[in-house]
């Protein structure tokens, strides 16, 4: 079975968020289980493409409306990621360093999708399933079914995985002419609220859509940036499959990014050693519980309340806790965090640093995730694998993957209800109290590290889905 994964991100080629982690891991686990999973993404002029060898497997031409363009399909020659990786390169349009935020982003992603389909039909590649990730490939389910240009692909099953429904790939009808010839009677499938909406189109036209957690599948019906009614109408073809983590990368025994490796039986000594090193680097008191935040400093993650929460907790629990933040995002949040005086109980690193994130997971006692929206969340899964106890808002995938240790006997984390100073501060107080109970903390760490959130389980669910689509189409 051949499955094409179409995405804007794939770690380590190009990553902005969790989408990159998923697309960099899921196909590898699918290959290990016998699926011919390939990843096709736009070309980026980044370190990965500069340091790996690619061969040109196809040169083609197509059109973006009345604008012709040439494109090149490049294949990474060594399969170093554990699956076949292909990049679509278009001179002057898709050959830049950054993933997002270009003024012609709509043109980039439409041209990318057209190029993929042009390549597939020109080379007569047998594709059993197109697996589209988020809106960046959301027009593919429409094009394969309703564009005469791609008649040979008609009725090819399409799976859409929604990683974050807040971003939908909107563009005006003035750019409709970018698309190849389509069935005029089907253009309404492109529309949502008066514009072309790539994500809404994908939901309407795909064979099945999945979300990255069962909880998020239900939340889309009440909070999906004006697509709530659509998800109600299309709920019959929705499926929630929890994300996994790549245990080849996230393994305390073998992780080369942390100074002190450890196992579930040596976690106490190992975490203490990593914590001592990290706290020394950032001038923090390693005798206090270390609570960290890792991620984008944006409203969606609840990061806007962090300056207030940390300031009040530093005052309320003076000398009882230390905080370390790693992230970047909205400038006003970055500035507010930077304005908190650095001390033996607080520090912040503004930016993105993959190695530092690994070191923090290995060193921290708790990870804080006050997210307003969290379709799945991977940070809490990484934390659990490293024996770091998650302190999370009860929403989406966080609710699905973190059980409160005081609410259920099998629990191993801390949950709270609302993204506000009062609820988060109370959760932090609970973490501080838990930390003083060294026996309980050690037991929860072992329980957390023993959980299985590997992609192997989730990949099996996707294979079942692919097989079902093959037999029903």
C-alpha cells in the first residue's frame, strides 16, 4: 500500500510546531509496519537540504492561472528519515528558507499541491491514499475528485488530519482562477463564509478526516474558528487518533542531547544530575521544584497569562519554587517575561533550541501547559517519557493523555479547568506540595515513564483506516 503524506512541515527538514514532529515520525512507523509511506513537502533552503544529497526525479510544468511555472521534484537519496522524502521546488516561489509568513503564501501552497498531482499523473504513480495534513494540502481532496485535469486520480481515497483548525488557509474568490479546470457545479464545496477556505474544503471533500486526539474531535464542534457547524454536519466521517511520540528520538537511555542518560529505575539520580547542570547554567536554585514552560508564546498556548502567573507565584510562594521558560512568539509576551527580574527562582530563554528543550524535559520536575486550545499536545508526552509531571489545562489532547493523580488512582499528572491566574496558581501550589512528598513524586515519575505513547500504537490505527478505505472504494 502506497500512502503519500502531504504537509508543510516535517522534522527535521522544516519544523514550526507539532505538525512537523508528527509528519517526521508517523510515516517512519508506518514503513516499519509494511506501508510504503512517502512524504512530499515544499522545498526549503534550510540546513537539512543544504547538508543532505538529493536527486531530481522529475521536472514538470504547470500553471497558476495564467502564470506558468516550472517545478522540480527532488528525492533525498539515503532515506535517512526512515521513509522516502520528496521536495517540490519552484524557482522564485518555493525555494526559500522559511515555512510561513510570505505575502504570496497562498500562491506557494496552491502551486505546491498542483505540482504534486501533476507529478503523480505524469509518472503514473500508483497512490492508494493521499494523506493530507492541515489546510496546506487541503485542496487536494477537491482537485482529485472534481478537476478534469486529474481525472486519473478520481476516487483515490483521501485522509485529512487536522492538527489545528484555527488556521484554515482562507483566500478570496479573486484567486479561484489559480485552480485547474474544475466542475463548475462543485465550486460551492470550496466556499465557507464567502471565501475559499482550504480546510473547510478538505473536510467536505475528503473520504475521512482525523483529529490528533478524540477529545479534539468533539471540541471542533464547539470551538473551531467558525467551522463548528461544518464539523457537526460532517461528524459521521470524523475519527480521533491520539498522536504519538518518536521513541527513537525521545528516549532517556539514548538521548544524545542530554548530559546524563537515565532509565525508569535510575530516574531519581539521572534527573537530579540533569537538573543540577541546567540550574547552574540558568542561575536557578536546584533544591526547589523546577517548573518549566516550553513552547510558542501565543494566546492559543495560554502564554499571555504567564507573566502574571509567575510574578504572583514568585511573591506568593517566595523561595519555594523555580521557573524556567523556553519559547518565542508574541513580542509583548516575550517582553513581559523578560521584564521579570532574573533570580535563583526565575529565568527565561527567548527563542527556539531543540537541544535545550531535551535538557529541560530531562531536568524539570513539572511542565506547565495552560493552553486555551491544544488539539493533542506533544510536550506533555515528551515530559511523561522523561519523568516530568505535566500540569495541564483540561482540554483537547491534554485531557485525553493526562490523568490527575488526585482524581483517579491510576493518575500521574495535575489538571486544572481554566486558563486564568487563579486556576494556574492553584495548580502550581499543588505541584509544590506534591514535590515535598518525595515518595509520591518518585512513584508518579516511574508511572509516567512507564506509559506507552509511542507512534507504534497510533500507526496501527492509521493502517486499519487505510485498509478500510482500500476495501470500500
